[in-house]
């Protein structure tokens, strides 16, 4: 049973990862800039309206690989993040959560949360930005999904504790943002409730563990950049990917201990 779940999760992750390429390209813009609405060749990324003039940014304008239909017909090069890298990362994360959560109901929530978290990490690494269009729906989806899981048999966590952890972690990140806004962006604050829900589901020890892992990984990443001469002590480091990695570590430990 568990082996079958892991195989299915790996396949789902490998399928979903490359579909994030187009959104990763469109969202990876500097703060205060609008999302990209065309590919590098100038082709609109959207669905033509009935009269053929405006372009609606339907789901096909956001979900897909790194070539629009026009670029594919012209043989133009791909754009956006690497589809292979996204496939491997998304599949790996889905496989891990399936292996440790097993057939418990929260597994569905974790699998649905992996693609947006991978996309957030990808965008943050590219432009140090965590878009509201991803962070805000993610926290709502996690809260509702875990609330449903809490009333189903076999759930491995606590919904009230997850909600409280989300509030606590958001408050902590907000204080850190007020103290040092250059080191902690407000996008990190808006991602914090989602991370708190994930970490708090299995217990307060996982809240501390996942938070510590996130900070430790971010510090290690910054140190590596400094050693390589690519950053200084004042250089801002994207923190979202390491928050997500800390949450993944918490899922692994929580699932194994549950």
C-alpha cells in the first residue's frame, strides 16, 4: 500500500512540476512590476477572446511548459525555469510526503501544497519575491484542507494547534520584519501562516524544529555565497525556499513519529 502511494505521488509530482514553468516565468519579475503577459518572443500568454482582440489570461496562460504554441510552431527556445529541475524537485517532495504520511487523510493536503510551495521557492530564488497570488490562497487552502482532515478518521495531527501555530509563527516573522526589513521581507511574513499550519499539525516540537531548520539552511546558503564571493554580510537572501524546506523536514519527522 505504502509503496503504491509513493509511486503514485512520484508520478504526480513529475507530471505537475513541468506545468509550473509558465507560471514561474510570468511571476519572476521584480517588485512593483506587473506579471509578464507575453513570452520573450512577444507572443501573448493567454486565451484570445471571441472577437480575437484582447487576450484573457485563462488557466492556459499560467499552466504549461516553457513554450507558448507560437514559439513551439516556430521552434523558438524554451523560456522560464528548467522543467526537468521542477519535475525532479516536485516529484521528490511528493514522494517524501507520501512515504512519511502514508494513507492518512492529510496526505492529500500535503500533495496539493507541494506544487505552489515549489513555485514560490522558484520565484523567490529568481527575484526574491513571494507573490500574494500564491501565498494567500495557499494559507486558505491549507487551513480548510486540514480542517476537513481533522474530522476524518485516521488524521495524524491537530487542527486547532495548527491554527495557533500559524498565528504564532506569523507574529514571530512580523516582529523580525519590523526589526530588520532588509533581512526579512514581508512576503516571508505572508508565507509564515502556511508554514505554521504545516509545522503545527504534528506538534509544537515540529514548529521549533522546522523553523530552526529553515533559519539554519538560510544561514548556510548565505555563508556559501559569501565564501564564493557572490554576497556580503548585508546581502539579502531569499528565505522562502528554506521556510519550505523546513516544513518538508517537519513533515518527514512528524509523519515518521505519528
